[in-house]
């Protein structure tokens, strides 16, 4: 590409690219490309992301993508030859990228770079000499399960095996921060290995949960933004997990996003539900090869491997200060991570909150301070019994706060139990009729009675009456509330203090219906306030279980 420079000096180097025309139509980009430009012997490199689903004026299918590579210096006026090279990172089908032009923009003295605000000046040395990754393998204590991070610095990827048989094929990791793809172009900084053997009391399918695991904290640096972070891996006898920890100052607000993929072996069978009803949709059974691009699944996604090689589950754990994870089929045996802002609108949320509110939540959320993603979990076992009896999701979550739960799950007011509930059974909904439900709960030996919004029409005297009547029969009460009435600290304080003062044991919080970060944050705020008043919570219209019941018993 020949460029006529009117004078010497510094120039911003910008690429204008678009997607290459596929020979038979369809998308031909399929992921990011490494690009290199040689300007008068000065080599600059960068990443161009997938430009599909956006348009340009020349072709309705594609949009021009602008990529700032940094600065180059020209010694004087004259014709400069610019050489351009690119390669696809993740595929072997050839280039999916068309160069529209290379722009050299004169930089005035004292002018800031035209790169995005906050972007650091990119190094000008060859990328191949800067990025370097080493293979890191973590094996379970029994030696059967392994997670291996592959030695590819251009794109982090991992494989999972059990007894030497693939549970996941090579699966790319895509962790983004403020638009930078931190998983592409990494510098390996070593791996700190650790191991642990833990046990804790539990209310699940066993009274005592125990886990042994081996782990590694892999230190990495993204070569373009110079962002340092840790990819942490943990492998136990029944599964693997990984997460990202990106240090940050408390006042620093950044926007994370993820598009990592879980690639299942050919011939696998999957069971999952879509997200049309949030987490209240019907499950379906499919062969992984028939799961189309754009088909969404709500974790946990269960799969059976071919050749009687066992079973697996894909889900997440310790979901805190972050958006929840959905999974989108890519049409190539993969499920791609999609955070709450990217998930399709479900009808329960549209019905209760409307499209405008859903549109507001369709933007990626910022996180302040250090960003710790949830664990991305792959549970595996030879049979379904292993999956059902696994505690890997709760194992990955922190124990209860001793200030709120002095005896952990054995704290005296923490009482799990069964409940009666008048809603669609046509029973007597009068005050005396509902007292009758408490009587029946006592006869059944049930611990709770859930009351819907009818309680808001009762006087405090009536509430105390039914609380006392139920208590005489060994039954505690939970009162319903719409979650949109508990958004502010003042609303939460008023609600829980009122119920606590009237002797009500807890609350049924309804219509969460979304996995945006602000909804996940609301779970935590509600749980903390309930614990302060020593009250239990029943969440309804809720998302997947992520181990929250270990931290908040």
C-alpha cells in the first residue's frame, strides 16, 4: 500500500477492514485475526475482532472495522510502502478478512493517541517475540481427571479428560476487559500450584461434604494492554473449574465480558432447556451435532459422552458481583458463554418489567475494583450417580460469614424445611382458610407455610394471630414480596424489620427473572439483610443454583 507523506514525523497507524466475501455466502470471519503492518521498517501488531452481525454502506452484511495499531515515525516526505499481513487465530480455512485501507494520520505535537481512552501505547516489537505461553496441566488427586491449558499464546484454550478420554475438546477462552481480548496474545508469568482437602457440614444429599483438589494460579500478561491477571484452575475427582482474577483499584470501574466456548466431543448427547422462560422452560434432548448456532441453553447443561465414556455437566459456581452465564450454541459442537446482558429476552421478564427495562439491561455492566469471575465448572463422572451426589458447585463457594452465622449451617435460626402453599389448588383463601393451611402443615410435619400477597391486606393484629396459631403447630411463616419492591436499601430495611417485628420467619422473593449483574447484586443484598434479621428466604423466578446456599445457608 503506497502512501504519500507530505512531511516527516509521527503518524497514527489505523487499519480499516471488513469481512471477506464467503465463496458460497454465510459468515467467513469466525473469530479474531492477528494483523501486522510494516511501516518503513517499523512493525506494529494488533487484534481485529469478528465483525459479523454489523453492517457497512458498501455491503449490507458487513461493517468497516477500525483498528488503531499505534504510532510510527517517518523520517521525511516521500512515498512510503505499507505492507499488511493477517492470519486467522482459531481456524485453518484461510483468511476471513478484507483490507479496505491503511490510514496514516499525522500526529500534532502533544496530541494524544487516537486509540480508545485509557488504552496504553502498544509495543512496537514483533508480537511473536513478545507473547509466550507454556502448557499447564492440573490433575485430580486420584489421577483420573485433568485440565490442560494449551501452549498457544495467540489464544488461550484448554482440554478436559477423564481416564485419558476427552470430556471437552480444545475449547478457546475469551475473556474481555474494556474491549480488549485478554486471552489473545498472552505472556506466561509462571504457575503457582496448590492442593487442599476440605470438609464441611451440609444440608444437601449428605450431611458432610468433602472435597480434595489440586489447583494452579497461572500468572498472565496481555501484551497489547499490558493487563496482568491470573487464570486459576482447580481439578477435583469429579470435575474441573477455572476463573479469572483481574486486579484493580477499589475506585477503578471496568467492563468485563466473556465469550469462552465449551466444545463437546462429536457424538455427545445433551439435555438442556432454552431461556425463553428464563429457568422455567422444558428440557429437550439433542445430539450435540444438531444444536444450531444461536440456540441458547440455561445451565446446568448435562451431556452424555459417546462410547459409554460417561457424563458431564457445564455450569458456574460462586456467582457474585458479576452477571450470570448462559450458553449459546455455535453450530460446531460448542456452547459459548453469554453473560446476562447478551442473553435473549425471556417472556417472564418482558411480562413483568417490559422491553424498555430489558433494553437497559442489555448493556454490559461495569465492575469496581478487582474482578473475580465466577468459576466455570465442568462436572464429570462415569455415571449419573456421580453427578447427582457431587458437591463441586458448593465446594467452590466460600463458607458462611461467622459474624452472621456463628455455628455455620447449624446456627439455631437456620432451619431448612418443607412448606405448604395455597396458590393454584383452589383452597380457601380467607384468613381462617389460610390458618387451616398452617394446621394441615402441622399435621403433615411440614416446617413452613408460604403466604402470597394477601398478607398485605391484613392488620398487624391478624398477622400476629396467624403467626402464633402456626407456631403452636410447629409451623413458621414466609411472606411473599415482589423483588421490584425491594430494590433500595430503605425498602429492604422496612420490609425485613416489619416482618421480624411481627414474628414472621422469612420471605418468598419473587420475579428475579434475569441474570444481569444488578439482579445478581440484588440477591446478595437481600440475603445479607435477611441474615441480619435472622430470617430465611425462598427465591422464586430465580436463576440456576451456583452454590449460594453454602455461603448463605
